[in-house]
C-alpha cells in the first residue's frame, strides 16, 4: 500500500509499504481522510515519536475492510472514526483514571503506523461507528475535537465566563465553538493571521484582534486559552488572566519553550494555571457532538490534498496557511 513515512528527522516521503494485518482484536481501516496536526511537525522535528521511521497520522476515519479473529462488534463496510490513544491500563495513572498520562503512553500515528496511508490498523475498542448523515472524510475532525472537549473538561468552565483564546487555527476555532456552547458571556480571539481572524469572525466572536491591547477588558479574562504553543503568546496570556481566573495551556509548545510567572500574583489573585493533554474519555462525546453539528466541516477543512502529496501538505500546514489540512486517497 501507499503511505507517508517520516523516515528520519526532517525527511518525509510517500512510499510503498506492506499492507497491514489485524491482530485478534483489531480491524483494518481503509482511510477516507487523515488530518495533519502540530504533532506531525513535532515528530518530523524528532520529538514525540519513540523511534523513526513512522507512518504518521492520528486524525483519521474510514471504512472497515479487515477484521481480527476475535472481533464481533464491527462488520466489513462499517464506517468508523478512530481514537488513536493506546494505553497500558496497568500503570498508576491508568489505574487512577488519568490514562492520557500513561507511563507507557502511545498512539496510532505516533508510536505505531498511522492513518497517513491507504490502510491503518486500530483496536476495535478505539473505533466509533459513524451515523449515516456524517461524511466519512469529514470525521477526521473528531480527534482534534475530542482534544478540545478534554480541554473544557479540565476548565470546568462556568456560565457567564469571559473567554480569551490565543490562536484561530483549527484548535483555537474548536475551543471557540465549545466556548459558545458552554455559556460564555463573551469570547475573544487573537491571531496575527488576518485570514484566520476572518474565519473566527465568520463563526461569531465578541472580538477578534491581533493583540489583547485592542480589546476592552482591563480587568482581564476569566478564562485564557493558549491554542498556539507560541512562547510570546503564552507569556502574554498569563498576564491577561483576571482575578480568580484560569489559564489553560492547550497548544503544544516546543520542549524548550519557557514562560515567567509571578508566584505572588498566583497566590494573591487565586489564579489557576493548568494544562490539557490529548484525549481522555472524550472521543465518543466528541463524535456525538460532531454528529450533532457542533462544527461545520466546510469551514474547518480548508485544504484536501491527495496522499501522494503528503510532504507538500505538511509544508502547507507548517506555513500556517488555511485551517485544517487533510490528505485523502489518490
């Protein structure tokens, strides 16, 4: 089969690789679409993936074309979205319900071959059947949405909160859509990319700007979300949190990124600083929200490129152009 392969740091190709075979409790999925994500760039940079080469792609959906010997829950032809999370279920974090912090954390497309290919293998337990009205190729959006749902689980956002989101890429826009549905009193979005700000305005925001200084909220925001991973944005966001407010580190920063905090301010103003990592008990809920129309795929997916052009798609994504880029079968 044809697959994108990150062969070594900085090198990605599209190659012929062996067709996958399912284990007893696995299925083979014929991929309809696979989304690109910042994690893919980190893998290309030599971070995250335990070893290279690797077939990337942890945001994908498709049709079941192969069943393991012990699979009874799905049938050939079922359309599914795939939760990429692979947990050990044995370590302390798994046993205490924090599976996304698993000591042996792994993921399809990060630790094992992923969905940037014609076919991918997944545990049957990780597959969510899609309702008839959901287009299979659009369902690649469910995985990033499940990360956003996890972010709001961490926030425990209360009604009437004023929310500030740094970044109006795919993840920032998903956080925007969820903020609107969790009773926010206002949602402001910051981005230096005019095209992305225009999309935020299209979806409906209280304010859209390139700097928080352009917005009228001198007391700060109850919830500040960084969806960029950019050090300057993170530093600025920490300073914009209102008293008794919360800062959520949602964007994936480089390992070397640092920010400065004022411990006295955190104490004196009762500020919470927290993080949200990947997916935790949120994938099926995201699939249900997606089926219910929480996102418009035509807005969120800006670029669909054939799998054979995966290196070009990755460069396009890295440039910051568009919103969600997906690769589809040739």
